[in-house]
C-alpha cells in the first residue's frame, strides 16, 4: 500500500517492533497488515489530546494540544516525552480539535483548528496559523482565519493541509453526514471565508465508531489518512481532493486499546502516529505508533 516497514524509522534509528499476539494484529482490507509498533504511552499534561502533527524540522518533533483550556501547543518527542510548551498569543480556545503542519509561503507553519461544534450552532470556525516554532518554550503570535460552511453549521474534528498548502476540514458525522470541505487557496484575514464542499458525503449516517476524529496528508502528498475511534482508513490523495472517496485500505485500531482515539499524523519513514484523549477524570492522553507492511 503506502509503507513497507518492519519497525518505525525515527531519526535514522530502527525502533524494535512491539510483539503482539495474533489476536492483536490489525488486518486491513486488501491483504495488508498493520501492527502496533510502540505505545500507547501516557502524555503528561494532555488529558484531552485532540490533535497531533509533525512539522518540518527537526525530525521527530510532534506538536499536540488539548481541546479546552489555554491556547498552548505541546512539543513531544517520538517516545511521548514532553519537550516544551508554546503559547499562541492572540488565540482563544472554544473547541480546539485538530492541528496540521504545512507550507505558508516558503516557511513551515502549524495550523490549529478551532472547529469543534458539538451542537452545530457556531456561525463560523477559526483556524490559527503560526510559523513552526524553533524554540520549545515561550509565546508565538497567531494569525486567525475565519470560515463558514455553505450548508449550515457542522461539528468537525479533522483539519488537513495538503503539501501545496490547501486546507480541508472533514466533518465528524455527529450532527450530520461525514463530508469534506475545502478552504480558498489563499487564506484571508478580516472576513469570513466560504468553504466549498468536495464531492458527496463519505458517510451519510455514520455510527458512533464511524465518526471521523482526525485526518492527515502524507508528506509526499500521495496519501490521506482519516481515523475514527477504532479504525484508520487510507485514500489516494489525488482522488480524495477531487471528491472520489474510494478507500485504498482500512485498518482496525482496536488492538491499541486507546482510551478515546482522536488524532493521527504521518511521521518520518511513513510511520503513522496516533493520539488519544485520556478518557475522562483527568487521565493522561496517549501516544502510539503503527508499523505497516503490505
């Protein structure tokens, strides 16, 4: 499919694959197999871990955030160890649900999606953009971009940025169908941009475990991954961006036993990192990774 790994490549080193019983092997459609490779490990300070992204440099630095509280990004290494915190000045938190890394001009930026809307009542959603921080502590000024759906409010938890910098939101399916919406190619401040719906709905009536909680583009632009609490589905990006949502492969995540599966991003070497909320009562969120082999 998209990877051929026996372990996880991290900074040039091969991490040993965690042995898993046969029942824990995640069998994907099309005959491909993905197995848990590391984690889940607990994430300090991230009980509501809702988004995850890996930036341009240095390799292996992950950025995560909670969905409520202060407007803070957490720098995490590939083993789940906290490396620093960045406050987004000029930003507020209504319901942060996603983060993605992508280009902004010649630089690399982080895009934070304040896109959650449990009651589907928000007149607009907000994306915050900051240059990818080079320091691991302090504050960074955020730009705010507002947008509205063309067909009413939606709850969403997935924000994707293509390698050319185009932003996409995939609605969760909690308050309507799972659908894909695209931002204008050039983001504009000071106004509410109108989103365009891409293709037909992925799922008109998703069940509880089919609701989309995050998504990501691979760094080479070939693949899109969408996750739910219990599954990870891959699409060919070229088709996906045209509204052809034909699945290339689907993998069960049940073996990971995440408390509340939320986030996904492609890592180096086609590793796939997964984030989870803690499941309530202040329990820490988790970080895990998959090793996939066709």
